[in-house]
């Protein structure tokens, strides 16, 4: 009986034991960390990557997979990410994926900074020429001293990264100086990247057994069977990403300005003022992090003030139209940095300009109509009004107007109860004529 119990227990244990799926069992130990670099590179992206690398180091992850799909972004944020990658105590594997993704502009620098650079098929990198505020791209032979300094600094920066990682230095310089780009297969052939991987599983298989130099020591990658745990951005990163979106920052600025304007013209409302102050402070914080052209910001403030003044001054649209022009120009140049993903949608500007123009035209129309309308108060408003004779009137008598009895001078005789029209008012006496 005891033997049967032992056999039954063994069978149940075998049936209930977890089973491994796949040919190769997962390795024990901490998983690798996966980070996503998607969209325009800004302060939120930099915060997410830096915190992700710190988390990976704290968890003793064997390496980090940085999946890249970006059109570029802010240089300050790019350099912050690269500093974190170079200082990380574990290898960072840059992987441009999925198919159709790109590591353009700032993304090229970040890919060069990674210990190993990989690309999925049908991806590309390059176009790393720096673009200054205003969208002006340095043109050889027509550059100012400042543009030459920026270009040479960028070339030296990407060359240093290429030399550190042992990749194609000449092409790295060409990507900055001539905005060159390469598809994945050409990048592998020219030793710009280390490998082509159509999937994450294939990437891990190719990484297994490779060695990388990291802070003066050789690190052997053992990636076969290693799980990858992807880290999602935290709430702080998501909030920062929202407010540093140029369109959101632009909307917060407008809410702040108009909130303060409404509070100024209607003191005691409180809510418009509170909302305006909070929105304006958040917008100004976002502008510190974005490539803001403060001349554009000044034009938006001036335009908003002029359009608000149109409500209260009889300028027949001149202030409003001038303010609208200043507002549109300021909106167009506010984030006109030439950095991909760091500009305001033209559709948003067009919609706001159309609404503003419609409001101004409506104000002009209503003001003109009010000027042409006959007076609605005072004795002048009585001219043309209908009265009723209270007695037979040959020349002088009394008439009823709006519940009041007035002395009247009749231009023609009137019978009692007959209706007449006021043609003139003088003092407390009206001149009337029969209808």
C-alpha cells in the first residue's frame, strides 16, 4: 500500500510540475532589461532612458536592449542619454526595430554610443547634421562662425563615439557633414553597425558569445535563453512627455494668457485667474525644456493682448487684425527649431487663427450694426414711437406714451383715441403727426 502511495505521489508531482516551452530552457538569473526609444527625443525620453539604465544596474541585469525608432530630437536630451549609456556598468545593445524604423539625426549618435549596434531589415540611420534654431541647416561655404563651431563640435562628437566602439569613423563624419543616410544592409557592409537581426529572438541568439569592451574590461555576453523584461515609462515621464509636447505647451500658454485676461477684465471670477496662472507656469516650465524662440513667444503675448483689446476699444478690427497677425507669426516661429517632432502642428495654428479671425469679424459686424441702430435710450429713442391722443387735439393737448401722459403739439388735428407718431421731442413736450 505504501508503495502505491509513493508511485501515485510521484505521478501527481510530475503532472502538476511547470513545464518549459521551447527547445532551450530559460537561464536562471536576472533578466535583461528592454527600453523603448520612440518618437522625438526630448527631456521625457532622456529621463526615461537614464532611469531605465539605473534600474537595470540595480537589478544586476546582464545587458540592456535599447530599441530605437526616432526621427531625432533635442541635442541636450541626446547628450544626456549618451552620457548615461557610456557610464552604464553593463552593455547597452542598440537595436533599430521593427522593420520600417529609423535612427535618424540624434538617433544615429545614440546608436553609435551603444556597445553593440543592431538593425532590423528595412530600417535606416543617418541624416545627423545639426539644425539650429530657425531650421537653418549649415551649408558648406555659407556658414557663419557659430554654425561652423556647431558643425565641427558635432563631427568631433560622433567621431569620438565611432572610435570608442570601433565602427566606421569616416561614414560617421559624412552623416554629420553631408547628412548621409544608410539602409540596414549597407550599414552592416560598411561596418556602421555590428549585425542585422530580423527579430528580438534572433538578436539574442546572435549576441550570445560576443565580447565587448566596457570601462577597460572585457564583458562576455551570454544571451541564449535570457528573458527580456521591458520597462514602461513611469507616471513622471508620461507627464513630462505630455507637457513638453509642443502643441500641449502651446495650448497651456494660450489657456494661461486668456485666463489672466478674463480675470483682469472681470475681477472676482477667481477660477479663470487660478487656471490661467497654473497653466502659464506649467507652459513656462515646458518652454525651458523645449527649443523655444522667445521672439515668437513675445509675438504671441502681444497678439493675444491686442485681440483682447479689440473687445473694449472702438478700433473697428484694426487692433484685432494686427493682433491676429502677430499671434500667427509668433505661433509659427515659437518652436521653429527644425528638430523633428519639436514643432506645433500647422493645422492647430490654422484652426486657432480661423476661429480668432471669425471672432474679430463678428465683433466688427456687431459694432457697425450698433452704430447704425437708432438710439434705444433717452428722449431720442422716443422719435418714431406711437402714441394715443387722450382728448380731441386741435393744436395742443395730451397723449399717452408708454403708460405716461405727455403734453403734445399736433401737426394735424387728432381725435380722442386716435394714434399718432412722435416726430420731435423737446423738453417735456412732444410733436406728433397722425399715422
